[in-house]
C-alpha cells in the first residue's frame, strides 16, 4: 500500500531535484522499491535508512532523538510500525516534525484497534505476557485507537490525511490483495504550524 502511494507521489512532485527520504525501521521490499524510483535515468530520491537496533542501516538513531538530522532538511519520512515501540511517542512525533521541511510529507503507520476509544499505553509494563495481553506483542508498549493516533499526530504539529481504496485505486487494491478497509495515513508539515506545547512531556 505504501508503494502504491509512492509510485504516484514521487513523479507528481518531481521538480528535477531528488527528494531526501528517510525510512525508519525499513522493510526490505519497500526499501528496494524506493531505491529504484527514477524518472528514466535520474533518481527521484536520495534515500537513507534508519533504525536504533537493526544492522545494515545508513543511520543508527533513536526516533526520540534524531540529532543526526538538522532541522527542516528532510522531504519525506516513512515511519511504519515504529511508534508503538518507543517510550515517548509524542517526543518521536515532534522529532519527525522538526526534521521535515515546510511542505514535507510522510507515511506514518501503527497498529490500530478500531473498537478502542482511546490509546492504551503503559511504558512501565515489562512482563511479556502482560504486553501480549494488553498491546498485542511483547515489544509494544501501547495500543492505538484511531482517534488517539490521529490526535497525537496533530498534537505534534502535523496535518493528517487518510487515503483508502478510492484514493489509490480499487483495481490496484484488488490486484495486490489489499483489503478495501485498509487506510494509509499521510502526514504533512504545513508552514506556520507548531507542535502543541501544552501536551504531556513537552519541555517549554
């Protein structure tokens, strides 16, 4: 689903200058797709991979402290199924906001439970059995509701769009075996927006 969006997005925004793309916890198949993105012979992206623990990435970084990247230097971020692992997801979202250029965009995805009314989180829970029970995996520390996830992104200063089958193509969804209920969350750093400085964990 990410590749469907990027296959449309990269050519649409091509102005002859490669986009700087940073992919956190990269997936091999998507990483290969992004590396191949060209408008013929010219690469459409300058692509970097990043992770805290995985070997073989370009940048070893903590999503909550992206000091390797300067302010407003990244055109596009990919952050798929990472925020549910980090101790302070608000801080991580603010870091994504910080490194994006004005007008920069990204894909941010997490596991979402549609019947959940609010985010269930507790970084102090370390017992694997309890984490499986509450969060669905032994290295997760929160379970997101849809409203909670979108709200937290907006709290971090990002605007959010939801794209589904009608946006990316019903036929393409069917061809690739993607359920019509699947949603892609696209974030953007709009000029003039700032994170909510009254949010928990924000140092003013």
